[in-house]
C-alpha cells in the first residue's frame, strides 16, 4: 500500500513557506516535501512516498539489523534471542 | 541503490529462511496486511522458498482494491464534468466503476492526469485558474500526510479551484474485522512498515492483546519480509503475542508526530465501505468540516450512487484472506488484468493481479 | 472499551466486465491490449501468411523474371512514430523513425536497403523544428547506410496531431540461407540481450516532465543492422532476433515463446539494467522488463554458438553491454519464467495495458 523508497537529501530550501528539498535516488533526482522531517540534514537518507519524506532512515539501526541477519544466516543452530 | 540492494541479498535471504525452517515445528497462518508486501512476495517468489508449514495469506492492504465502487463512480462522474482537470495516482485509472474507468473518461475527452504527488495536483490548479482541479485522495495512513498537506496548502495559499475526493482507510479497524470474523484463520500479522513509519505501532498493542496474536512491523524488501516472518514464527512457536518492530531503520513506536498532527488537523474518523468487505465502522478518514470548501463531494453535487454487484467475483473472500485467487472460478478466464471483474485483479498490488502476473500455475 | 466488529457481508463483487468499445491508450502500449486489437480488428479482414506470421517485418518473395533463379526474398516493414516530446535525451522522433524501421528489417536477418517517410504535421509547427528532425533522420540513415527514397507530407489543423507524426516503411533483402523468425526458437537455445534495458522509456518519461524527476539517462535509440551483420557473419545458429520496443523485453519474449511454443527461463541476476534506470523504475513502481527499448535486441541462439555470438556482439558499438540472460526449454510452452534474485521462480507475463506509476 505504500511504495516508498529511501533517497539521499542533497538540497534543502523553502518554497511557499514549506520545507522542500532535492532527493537523489541512486542517480534520479526529484523535488520532495520535507515538512514531516524538520530535523533533516544534508546527506540524510529519508523514506519518500508520493513526493513526501515520511521519516529519516536510521543508519545505525539499519546496520544493526543487517549485522544480526548476517549472524542468523551464518548460524547452523536456531538463534533464539535475536531482536531482543 | 543504497538501503535497498542490501535487502535483496540472496545469501542473506536464504540464510534467514533456513532459520525459519529450523524453527518451524507446525503449521502457521500469517497475514501480510500490505499490498506492497504481497507484491514483493510474489515478485521474488518468496513464498515458494518458505517451509510448506507456513501459509501466507494476503490481506486487504491495497487502497486501490478497497476503494468503494461508489467512490470510483463519483470520481468518474466528476472527471466527466466540463472544465474539470481530474488528477489521480496512476494505479486508480484502471479500477472499474459501474460502467467504465477513468481511462475511458479520458478516451471520451475528459482531462484526466496522472500525478506522482498531491503537490503536483495543487500546482496544476495554480497553473489552470479557469478550471476546477480535483485530486483523488486515496490511501492508507501512509498517504494521508501527503494528501492532508495538499488541502492545508490549498487553504493557506488560497487555491480555491482545488478540491479533493477523499477515501482513506485505516489498518487497525481492518485488523479487528479480520481477527474478529467467525472463520478467522490468521494467527500472526506482518504489519505494514510504511503505515507504521507514519503512525507508529502503538495502536496495535491492544489488538495484539485482545486476540492474542503476534504482530511484527515489517518492511518491503525480500530480506525484510523474511525477517518479519522469522520474528512472527518465533513468537508463534513460543506461544507469545507481542508487537515487535522488524523495521527499526524507519519505524518507531510513536511514529512521525508532525505527520500525525497534520492528519489530526485535516481529517476526522468516519465509517468506511471497503470494496469486497463491507462497511467497517471508524475505519476511514474524511475531511473535517472546516475544510469542506475543499471537499469535492460538497463542491460537485453527486448524489448517492447505488450499484448492483455480480456474484462471480470473490474479491471479498480473497481480501479477507479466506480464499486464494486461484480458487475463484473466474480467475484467469473471465477475470484477467485486461478484463477485471474486481479491484483485486485491477490493482497491480491486488492479490489476484499478483497471482495472475507471477504465478498462474 | 469493547470493540464491536461489523458483520462481514461475504463476497461482493464490484463489477461486471469492462468492455472497451472504444480505443483507450492501453491499446497502443504494445502489450496484451494491442495484441487483442490486432487479432480482433485488423487480422481477420486483412489476413495472409506474411502478415499472420506476426514478426517484426514481413518476409515476402518476389519471383524473378529469369526462371532458374531463386526468388528474391524481401523483408517489408512499417512503423508509425507518435512519440511526445519530439526531442529527448539521446534522440528524437526522426532518429526513432529511421532506426525503428531499420531495426524491424534487421530482426529478420535482412539487409535494410530503402525507406520511405510520411509526415503528418500539425499546423503551427516551427519549420526549424522540422528541419532539425529531418537532419537527424539523414544522420541516422547515413549511419545505417540506407536511403530514404520516397516520402509524403500532409498538414492538419491545429489540435489534430501532436505536433508531428512520422510513418516509415522499409524494404530489406534476405539472403537465401537466412531463416530468422519468431517461430524458430528451440529447446536448448540460449537467450542473449545486447545491452541494458529500459533506458529509452525512462528517458522519454523524463523528457515529458509530468512526473518531475531528473536523471542523466539517455535513450538508446540506434540502428542495429551492423550489429546483426556482425553476428550473422560468425554464426548460422541464430534462430530468432527481436527488438524489445513497446512492452519491453517481457512482452517480446512472451511473443516468441508463443510463436515457437517453447518455454523461456530467465535469470534475474543476469539481466543488465543501468543502475539509474533501475532507480527510476523503483521510484515509480515500474518493472524494467516492461519498459521500451529502441536500440537493443534479443538474440536466441543455438547453444554451441552462444559464446561466439556474445563475443561478436560485445565487439560492436551498440552491443558492448551484451549478456546471456536465459535459456529456452520445452517445459511450460508459451510461458516465460524468471529465477528471481533470491532464488524463487515467477512468471513473466505480457504487459497488460498502459504501465502506470503506482503508490502501492
């Protein structure tokens, strides 16, 4: 129900008193509305859905999850206490 | 693409699935609530790789599929009016109304335009002051902040030739409807990650408790979905029923406060008819009275449209997860993506379309 | 608070069949709706073996005056170009018009020789624009080494044509030992594509400006007859050639699978897509397998020659990115399957109608 993909914020500016920005999705650049991510900084990755940034992606959480999943996929025994 | 490719890693996905296999000791029925997740599962063939004991059931998480027939007819009526530019997200254009779809309106000379963002529709209104620009504002909670902002901005900037035709649906009441239904088979839920990015997942805690059903907030890439299934199966095997977050890079329990604030400002709760399911109380959002000037239902005089619904299409049972698309007598014969009988075949996210496109055997 | 759940009404199907008694945009998308239109409206009254074969160009024979000479085999094709906007990154309607027909002929193994060009021009078009288009056609024709030998011009009132429509028809000659057409694929054959997919479709969409995105993607529009000549010179095992234009790779492979009554299995990881094209498709919810190409071809080749054909392709200007993407089998005749990046298998269907950006 929600086609949203992460893109990198490469510009931030105001239009009509709205916080807007340019997002780079791996070489595709589009203007999006940043009103819902007031703390956004250049270089942050945000989830973009229908031209709006809905959340800033946490690189820390992303890395933690990937590390955990790597552990899971390498282990031979059931890993019971992953994800806390 | 960063933060996407990593979650399509074949080795990691297979590794997580192996873990699911090790952990599964009996049959479990899990529903993924979101059309985007259904699409990913079918498109990657993820369900084929899971152990046979895990049955994935596809929920009504496709806003295109569940938009009521009456609303589609209203959209078509408005789009057919003179001096109207009708704007919409792309996937709504092929949804059949009682007699035609928005594509046919265009074929008959109507000005129907696809937009990527509601702000583009607003811009169209600014550039065409002599026309009425109407935006078909559908979606789940994920899309409400965007749709809501277009109304707020129209009010702020005084764009009076802009109006919205609203049909918003909410996940929690749908979960209640599914879990509370007499023949419910669902034992665990993969909650929709992007809905939760906006709303958080605090709304699911009482539902999980009431029905004793584990729920895991899940993303959309194959690795995310495998992870969500793993976490759900782990709870099921342990007999627990909690809400867990499997999409921590984008979801927090509280959700996005500024987005929720705009939703509260612009919309209020209402009963909503879900195509193929019926009316679910308090499951929709409509514009608050203070924004009625921008409500297309008020601006265009559209009376209640009654429709007869043929019995062949079992979209209802499919949307409730009670039947699979291939169990429908019309699947692939009378009902195909070109000649859809129901919305689940029209929408590229609908379960029937996904099965037709990816898994016709 | 006790939550009252509603009684669920059971199955309610929303709708009777939508009959399209009129043409809608989907009929022009190159997918199933187009095929159905051709089958229901065009083929019945016009049917003949050359037309019914359903390939990129028709193969016809002309019997020579001298009785003991083998009949001359010709490929004949026609194509209309209505692209909007007229100019886009990497190309324009003129280049498209020439390359489109050159490629259709080349896909039969023909040497393209002569083209015609018919112009339907909307009143008010700048002559400078027309000149630019014609210059581009001249350059493309020179590159392809074909001649435009006949033409026609019509002007229609403002609003009756989208600035400019061009129709090109072409003739090419086919050597007696060449038999390349969509019904020739055989189990065991290897499927090769000449380069990255989806670039043209995305470049045109971007040029339209309606979806508001910017990239550095260029249309791949190019004449492929020299590439075809190069591979024909190293192999007699080239069974099928097709250029995946509207409807993309997926639609073309489905056509071939149906014509040859074979199954085709693709490897997702092997299919070349430019990362930026892939990103644009992600953003819009498109599948690159369905996006149009105007400078790529599919070659279905006997297994023993697959490597030499691949090498020959990669040595040409437009085949540098060539890759083996799958194989032909006897299971699932008429069906195209894909082994996904994570190891599952799914069907690759034809495009249904218009491809729409989605929010789901």
